[in-house]
């Protein structure tokens, strides 16, 4: 008799965004070993949904009744002092405080488009010139942007704690490389980087910090709604420099509808499974798969602290919530504790 996976609960596809995966964690079982399928494994073996970058959605689920998250910094600092493996999940809110455009919400447009209109494989296939103009603009904007106090606090904390045999890992949704520029070393960029390219022909991924990335894009990418599209011939767009290739390059970022890198997801899973303190910084908690990371950690009893300008759909699941600009709330939270031996 062949072994067959059975599931006590199989979510309806229409419920995929209505019910967070961490709420059904204990309901997904396999016959082989009766293992519980974690949300990460469910992403790989069940639906293949959460391994894809999904458009921001407003969750319709209601969080379980829990005690209101604490904003007691002294209590959080006690958790911080004893943590050995700290995971910090960051989102667009951190970059926004450096003046980086987020292309989200009302007014978040480049010309007449939002990011999800251009950050798709079909958009690139249809009009690679327009998509490259958009990403060229974003690359050039970053030339004048600097890491803010939140980035610097994270990097300093990582460096300091590493000398104490403690670990700090950054799991970021941002593609601007500001964590790297601030000095962070242990960074997972789950959505890729503005400053890497991938060849459509040979598949080579390569760092690229040229400004402009190719001569034809110089002076292009003006964000004004009345700006005319450059209509650059495809042969003049960024091309692969690998010998004998010359294929069309694309930004090495994860576009909406694309699968996230499986190796990075596996590494992120391992970091989240061993962390004993988790911080969620400047993220809306509405973009999957990152939206499920912190709730999964909280579900196993690990303290989670949210630092954000406002509450999110996941706030009630966390032990701590600190409201306000990350550049103000985060530095004192990660500062040297009185118990640390420097």
C-alpha cells in the first residue's frame, strides 16, 4: 500500500490570504513520521504559495485575543540582554527613513505606475526599456541616500555582540543594500538587490554598481508623470559581459509572482528556528512570505518586538510593540546593556 500524505485541514485557495499559515501549523500532518509541517515546509510541499512574492494584501483574519503588546523598554531590554541569537526582520519603513521611495500606498507612483505594475516578468517581457528606466531611477536615487540611525544601530549591535559570542542576523525585504552600507555582515536579502543583475540568457548573477548602468540610460528615468518613455532599443539596454554571451540583463530582484530563492528561504528558516529574540522593524506585515516569519517565531513562545510607525495585522501576536520612527525607537533598544562586558 503506497504511503500518502494526509492533511487534517486543507485550506481553500480562496482562503490563502485570509488565514495565516502559522494558525494552521499544527493541523498539517504527514503520515511519514507524523511530522508537523511548519509554515516554511508547507510553502514548499503543499501550496507553493508563500515561496512566491505576493502583492500586498489587507488580511481579513482577526488575530486571536491576546494581551496588548507591551511598550515597556526596560522589560524588552531584559530579553535583549539574555538573547544569544537575535533575528531582525526589516521592511520598507526602515529605508523610508533614509528618504528612499517605497512606491507603496497613496502617492507611491513612478510616473503613472506603482511598483507592482512594473516589477513583474510580464512587464519586462512587454517593455524592458520602461522597466529598466524604473530601476535605473531607483539605482540613481540611492547614490544620494545614506543609512539612517536604525541601520547603524543594527550594524553596531551585530558587531558588538559577535565579540560576545552572540549572533545578530538581518532578514530584509529591502533591495537597496543600505544594511550592507551601514556595516551589517550577516544579511539575507530575500527580495534580491538593486545592485545585482541577472542574465536572461546564461543566468549569471553579478554585482553591478555602475552609474549609469549603461550609456543609453544616462539621464533617463525621470519620475514625473508627464515624462516621455525613452523607448530604448533592446540591444542598447544593459547586456551581459560574459564572454560570448551578450544576453539581455534584468535586475536581480524578485518580482511579483516569482519564486524566492530556495536556498535563502532555507537559511532564513534555520535562523528563525534557532533565534531566541526577534525584532520586526519597519514592515507592514502584509507582504508574503515575510509576513509569516515573525508570527511563526511568536507561535513557539519566542519574544517578538515590533518597531513601526503604526500597528500592523500581526501586532497582537507579539510581546512588544514600539511605535514611532525606527531611527528613534531602535537605537536605545539595541544599545549596550549594563550586563554586557565590552
